[in-house]
C-alpha cells in the first residue's frame, strides 16, 4: 500500500483553496452572463453581487499567489539540480557504453578462441 506523499498543507490547499478559486470563477462568470442576459435584475442588486465576488476574491487571490509561489519554487529546484542530473546521465551513458564495449570485446575474444580451437 502506497502512502500519500502530499503534506497536510498541500491537502488543505487542494481541498479548501482550490474550490474557493473555482467558486470565484463560477460566480464571476455567472454574474457576467446573468448581467448580459437580464440586466434589469442585476443592476439593482449589483452591490450585493460585487460584495460576494469581493468576499471570494481574497482567498482566491491567496490560492493563486500560492500556486505561483509553488510553481516558482519547483522551477527553481529543477534549474538548481539540472547540472547534477545531466552529469549523472552522462556518467550512466559512459558506463553503459563501457559495458557494451567490454561485452563486445569478450564476445569477439570468445569467437576467436572457438575458431582457433576448431583448426
């Protein structure tokens, strides 16, 4: 059984903040669509709709900034460890090629010994 490798902060972020972002997007889209479809219903209650969007925008902005921060940290870690990763890949390729060369020479030597033994 594999353990969940996400931290409690990541789980809370995924389970709380992301739904708030989606709710804010949905509410803003619904307000715009409803305002275009029935402006006579939206204009008198515009302050209430804007208050709803303002209430949802604070956690939504927090979530979006946190996503950007996490993405930047991830990119920074990738950039930091890229030289080590490339060095490791080159070393593994050299070892692999050395192994292939050793096996090839051993195979050729074996064929030479077999052909000498037949004569």
